[in-house]
């Protein structure tokens, strides 16, 4: 055989077989379609793995940046003469642009570094392309989602415009700098000083943003009087301090961090207590569910940084322990109904009764009301009788009248009959005749009573309302008006007190009476909402009430009183004997005990929502259980995601907990793990692109950019909805985009330029489609940022960066997404040489 006509088969040298770590085994005999399918599955699986390890990485960063120090504040009200509060060591702006930006951008930065090192210090397309592609996706798509996700016409504005202006300028300048370096100064090459300058722009950005936040070198503004507290303020008040804390407020006017710390220490407790009191008023709400709702409301209304939202998004993507408690919609709606003004709530209230039906096995008969009133000239009174419990059998009951001050014969006609209910009949009515005379006499009453009918064939029970009082009202006079009681006890938990005013000795015509409150030990505006008013009675009306709102108090023992007085009448009515009544507001011990239990359980739930795990045991427990062990709140999607990520969770559970040495060991090890996974992602993306005929630059700006940006997408959307401003959603996108360039290209450029300088050769960076992609991004970024500025200053668009009128926000969102689609389309056409723009 002539071997010259045959090429030797090499199982390790075949199409799409060259990468840094992959393939592990020879795939020479596999079909390209099977390989491409397996690679895309592995790529998506690795995206989930990077998200999970990024969760741990962000927790370590949170631990590092949340380090606090104690400061002493003068306070003459306590024996020591001062109080200690904790303030953050890290400035929020510095933390956001340094470690937190590194945490969110770590995959892109490490991908660029690993690619250039693994490629023998030669520039590649995947790393730089991913950085530019992620920047475009973040600024255009994530911003569009945030703009459109704000519900109900609400808006979110950037609060710190100076810092946003710095980061917005830097996210444009960073990419303009790339164009200048790659095309202008040294075309196709990167010199050492250019690489170092690119890297030095990163600390320079942090310094400038810090100066902008602190107003250094700028005219100082007088201290604002608004509260820095982000959360649920007690009674809607905006005061930052209690009366005893006025001096402390003055002492902290020049230090925003210390002000925020003091705000949180006071307002946080007040918020939980107020929510717990609201929840305790909801009937049929279990205590554990009430505590979950309280924890959910506190978490939703607290300020969170960018890292918290990213960790929350990652855990939602992986079926991990949630940072926002899962609450059943039914119970959540009960709480939301209590928050509405009373006139907007449902009038129907559920009254807890003893179950006379013995679980629905017996019929129960009772009156529909315990008392009725009738005008003497009406001639008859209607009495309603209802049946509940077991309703599918016939039942009979005796109805009879009993004398009171009204006598049968002279005031009403006696009634003694058996009333029968057919099967499934729920309501019957009886009519009792009233004797109308032409003589004036005081109001009189008699009783109607239910009694069982002796029978072997029926077994039923009488309900709570087995006796009904009927009052015959004399209609020949306008009557007298006075209070029903000389004193009224109001429980603090009732929120509203109804003080009954009765109309006696007549109900003819329209009458009214004026009233006013008088402070005693309870004060108008502090303990109750008092004042004066007029109570009107229509013809025939005999009872009305003065409704007053009660304000909550944190007093352990409450015994506060105020007086209500009737003043002048109209329509011929006269004042009766009781023209004054005293209302006493007291504690509700049972209610207070319930509130205390809810508060304690809420604090327990909040402790369970801590970002980090304190021990290896808790780490493995959370890793092995869906939702971190919260089985009741787990959905099918949570179980599916937990199953897909189970292996990664177990592997990452071996990383040291973040409480060890301030989180630094966790930081270093998880960063190394991200680097390893990023190398895998780079290989998988390159090989997949090779198999389906896509250049690395196209794969980078689409598949890899989207995969690494998914956690940021969900995090930004949640932050846009939950935060009261846009800083944690859109505001941080600009900073992240510039950090990607300064670190993601600065670090590998410094390494590679030094390496080639030692060999006496230049570091070549082919312009290719990269510069074209950067130019497209820069144009789109200028348009997008201009739209955000316009939105802030145009009323039709809501005068805010996010939200506003539906038409405006949808239009802006569509424009942003269209810009991204055009960016991807033209970048891909340039890479495929369908178009050839010479730069």
C-alpha cells in the first residue's frame, strides 16, 4: 500500500480543538452538531456556576465593605453622658466603584486577563468583545427594563447627580480613550505608558467621584432638614430625631454617614413596631405569617446597595436562600387592606363566634339582629330569622313576644307562632303589629324570643342572637339628644373610637347637635384627632355616633383621658341629661402581647435573612436544601434550578465562611474559582462559536455578554422597583461600564506590554472589528444618556430617569432596546465582513 496517498489520523488535531483547557478528551469522532449542543449546555451551566460563586464573592465584599467603627455622641439624658453608634468605615461611593464594581464585573475582567495570558500574551477578541458587549447590554437593555418596570406612573430619580455625572462622563470617556489609543496615538499597538495610564484611570475615577460626593472644592450648601432615613417612617413623619435627640442631631449635621447610622438605629425599630401593630389588627392572620409580612415590608423599604440586589437576583436564579421572605398573597392582601383609609376598606367584618353547629352537623337558628327600632306610626315591625350550619333538612322554631316597658295589647299585638324552614331555606321574616296612639309617651321596648319546638324528628341549636329587643319610638316629638354613657373606655388598638349619641322621646323631623372635644390628660393632635363638629339626625333616626381617630403611643402603661361635650341643637330637639362624656384611652394587654410576639418573630426572620452563613454547617445546609431550607416558600422553578445547580452549591460550600478574618479568605478563594470558571466559559464560547461558524467577537458581544449580565439585569430591575431613587439601578451601570475598561483592559494590557517590552517587541492589538464596535457603543451611549437627561427635565416623561407616564416610558424603553439591536447587528455585519468600514 502506498502510504503517501493517506494522511495519518491525529486524534488530538481536528477542527475546533484548540483552547486553553478544553477539550479534555478527543472529540475527533463526534459530529459537530452534537459537540455544539453539548458546548452550549455546558456554557449555560457554567453561567449558573459563575452566578453562584459570584454570590459568595459578593457576600465577602459586603462583609469587607460593611465594616464599622464605633463613635461616641454626647447625650446628657443618660448617666454615661454619651451614646455609642456604629458608622461605616467604607464610603459608599468608594465601595460601589471599587470592590462592588469588581464583584459585578469580575467575570468580564478575568475573562480578558485569562484570554491574553493563555494566548501567549497575544491580544484576542473574546475578552475585549465581552467588555464592550456587556457595556452595551447594561446601558441600553438594563436601563430600558428599569425605565419600563416602575409601576403605576411612579418615578425614580438619580439622587446624587454629581457622582452620576462623573461616572456617566467616564463611561463615555473610557471608550473614547480606547479609540484614541488604538487608532490615534499608536495604531494597532499598545505602549507601556498607555497600558499603565488606562489602569490608573480606575483609581482616578474613584477619587473624582469621592470629591464630587463630598462637595470638596465646591461651595458648601447649608445642611438639609430632610431625613436621610430610607424606610417606613413612623406616622409618616419626616423628623429625624426624637425630642431627646435634638442635640445629637446638631452634633451630626456635618457627617452624613453618622446621621444615617443614627437614623437607622431609631427608625428601624419604630418601623417594625408600627408594622407589627398594623398586622396585629388583622383578624385570622397567623402570628408566623404576620412576622413574615413584617420582615418582607422592612426589607422592601430599606435601602440596599448594589451588592445586595445582585446577591438576591443570583439566589432567585439558583433556587437559593431568598433575601425577601415569601408571603402568601392572601395574607399580604389582608395587611394591605388594613393600610387603606378606613372609608376604603370593606365594611364587612368577620366576627368570631362559637360554633353552635358542631362542625356543620346541626342547624342553627337565630335572629338577624339583636335589636331593632320602629316608629310608632309604621304599624308593624319586621323581624328577620336566619338559619346556618346544616341547611339541607327542614326545621321549625317557636317565636314569641315578651313584655318590657311596652305592653301587649296597648303598645303591640302579642305574637306566638311556629316558624318553619324548608330544606335549604336560609331566611324567614315575621311581622309584629304596633299599636299607634295619638298620645305622647316615652320610648318603650319589648322582646321577641326564639324557643325550640319539642319534636323527636328535629335536632337544632339556638344561636347567639336568640332574643331580639324591639324599641317603639314615639314619633310625635323631635326628641332629646344626649350621650348614651357618661364615660367610654377606648382600647389603643382600636385606632378609632365611636361615641354613641342617642335620640330619645321622639324621632320626628331633621335635627342636629354640635360637639367639641376638650383636652384632659390626652391631647388633641398627639393622642387623638379632636376638634368640633355637627351630628345630624334624619327623620326617624334614633342613634348616631361621633367618630374620633386615636393615635398610637409607645407608653408601657396608658391611661389618657379627654372630654366630649354636646353644645347646641337645631330642629326643636333638646339636650338630655348626659351632655358630657369622658373618653379614656387604655392599653390593650392582649393586643400588646400579640404585637410583642410579632416583633420578636420579625427580628428572628430578619436575622435569618442575613447575607452570609456563619458556619460550615449552615453553608452545607443551605447548599443541600432548596430555598436554603424554606420548603414552604419553594416553587417548581426553585426546585428545578436547585437541581441544576446542586453540584456547584456543594463544591462552593467548602469555601470558608465570610466571618473568618473579615471575609478576606472568602474573597481570595472565590475570586480564584471565578477565574477558573471564566477560563472554562472562554473555552466553551470559543469552541461553540467555531463549531457554528461565529467569530469570537460576535460570540463575545452576544452570548457571553448576555450570560454574564443576567444577574445584573434582575438585580437592577428589583432595585428600580424597591428603591426610592435610581442610584442603585441605572446609576451604577455607568460606573460599572467604565470600570470594565479601566480594569478589564488595563490589567491585561499592562501584563502583555511588559512581557513584550522585555522581548524588545511591541504589543500588537489588531484593530479589526473592536474599534468599530466601540464607536457604535459610544454613539449609542451618548444617545442613551442624553435621553436620560431629557427625561429628568421634561414633565411629559415624568421629570425622572425611570418610570413616569406609560406612553413616555414605553417609548424610551423601545428606543434603548432598538439601539442595542442595531449595535449588535452592525457589529456582527462588520465582523462577518458583510460591511467593511475602514478605520
